[in-house]
């Protein structure tokens, strides 16, 4: 008989048990602080820009920002999530080298596809989107290509649970961008182009944190990873990103296209900021949650163990408590606060604001359950749920019997996110059931568990018997 032994300790291996939970909690705290600070610095960038530029030039910068982050959220977040999931899963299994070929190919393909489309549509983008500004067009092109490297680095750092460096990357990015607006504000530089240039330079400057993080670790030839499965994972996340953008931006576009009041779309945007701000902060939780859950799901017994369910349950309960506070606050001072923050003569209904606050809680819950689905290799099912929810929401907005379009948005958003959260809960419940492939072990994207050396030179135990006597 031969007994399997624990593999030697390595700095690249994932922490286990309580250490893993502590790493997740600590990472969430660090990232929350970093992303909250980043949000404040980004606000300072736009504040400086608004005081330094004319209204028309400032509008161009905000439009550039909106278009840029719509594009990169859709085409680059899938690879970030793929890297985070795959690396965390492999580290939990004891692997030290991590295959990067599949995510590199996907990221390069996405970047090349964008570049070809942008060059082919140069004139309509320049004239119709940026009102003839060639500078804004080229800033968009350069920034999108630069963010390919930035999001790849984010996925690598998240998978290795180096959340301090992840937070440093996004903070350095926002600070370097803000310096361009500051230079214009104090007279060192001038004009819309100088302010916008910071948007392109920021992702390149942020990569300065990478030399502190990356050590050269070659993956074995047999560990290149499956292009089919890698593309499938990234494709599912791509569909989810598109659906989420439809939930957040679809109402503004639908109201703008159908409302008799040209200003109503702006009020819809203001109301949905109740959701956008928490979602921005929740990125910190999502970033640390996926590698934590992926590591648990990759170890034998991890996917059906209490720790996986505990992490999901604690996160959902925290969201419920937060959403409850927000709903109560909106009921107490919502209309007054919206008037102070956004001005204008529009009256925000108290009940409608509370519905959006409740929908925000369901949306954050759906995001948590989505990370659990990705960790358990249920990305395709999750993508179907997101796409169905987005289609139902847009259908409701176009066919709703309510005359008050803002109320239709508020009711539809709350109901859609509640149904989405319920659908993702059913996916999680089914994936966690004994006997399902997700409950039995590791993602095949991560490869088989690292073989432990065995006594007497006997053959290592097969993957399904890892950790037991051979």
C-alpha cells in the first residue's frame, strides 16, 4: 500500500480552510477600500474637467467615458473572470504553473476585432458619436486597446488573490487619469484633448504594479488548457455582461426613444444611479468572491461542502441588510435627496425610489449567485437566465400598460431582478445537489489536481481519489 502525501508548501498554492475564508474577507475589505477611493478620485477627475472645459467639451469627455466602459466591460470582463476562475481553481489543486494561452488568444481576438471595427467605422464614430472630434476617436481606440492588458492583469492578480496589488492597480489608474485634468485646471495644459488623454494613459500607467506581482512560472506543455472550454466560459460571461448592460442602460435608451418629454430619459438615468453606485462598490466583493468560490469548488468535496454555501449565504445576507437600509432611507428622504443632488423641477415618487432600492438588492444578490454559478461551471445556464431577464425587461418597457414611463421602469426593474435572482438561486441549488457534476469536483478548465508523490514509487492516486490512501 502507498499513502499519498501532502505536496510541498508553495507560495503559489491557495490557502485552505479558515485561511481561505480569511483571505476572501481580507481581500474584500482591501478591494472595497481601494475601489471606494478610486470612485472618489474619478469624481475629482470629472469635477476638475467640468470646471476647466466648456459644457460642449465636457459632454464629449463624459460621452467618451461612457462609450469606453461600455465596450471594455463587454469584451474584456469575460477574460478577467476566466483568468480569475481558472488560476484560483488550479492553485487550490496544488498547481504552480497556470496556462495563459487560451485567455491570451481570446483577449487578442477581442482587441483585434474591436480595432478592425473601429477603423472601418472611423468616420461615423468621429462624426456621429464625437461630433467630429478626431482626438476623442483616437483616445477611444488607444484606451480600449490599453485596457486589454489592464483587464488581463486584473484577472491574473485576482486568481492569485493578490488583492492589494489589484486595488493598487485600479487606484494608480484613477490617480494618473486625474493628473491630466488637474494639469488643465491649473494651466499647465489646456483643452478637451488634454483632459481626454488621461483616459488613454491611465491603463498603461497602472501596469507599473505588475513587476511587483508576476514571477515567471511556465506551464507544462500538457497544461495549455482547452480552447473550447475557455471560449465557452468567456462566451457565457460575455452574454452576462451584455444582458447586465441592457438592464442598466436599456431603460434610458427605451425611454429616450419613446417618451414625449425629451428630459425624461435623464430622470430615468438619475433614478438608476441608485443601482449603479452600489454595483460599482460591489465589484470588490465579486472580484474576491469568484476566486474564493472557484478554489473551494476545485477541491474534492469543496463544491458540496459547507464552506462554499457559507460564503454565498453570508454575502447574500450582507446584501439583504444593506438593501434594507437603502430602502428605508429612500422611503424617508429619497425624494428630497434626489432633488438636492440632481436639481430640476422633477418630483421623484417615494414608492418608485423604494422599488429601485429593492431591485438593487435583488441585482446584487443575482451578482453573487452568478459568481457561484461560474465557480460551479454553470456559466451557460446563468447566461440564459440573464439574457431571458434582459429580454423580458426590454419587452416590458416597450409594451407596459402604465402611462407613467418612469414608474414602468421602476416596477419592471424590481420585478425583473427578483425573477433573475430566483432563477440563479435555482441554478445554484441544482448545482449543489449531490450527484451533479458541479458538486463532484474541480472545473476541467483547471486541469486535473496536481499529483502528490507517493511512498514506494507507486503510481499517484487518480483525481477522484486525491487526498485518500491509494
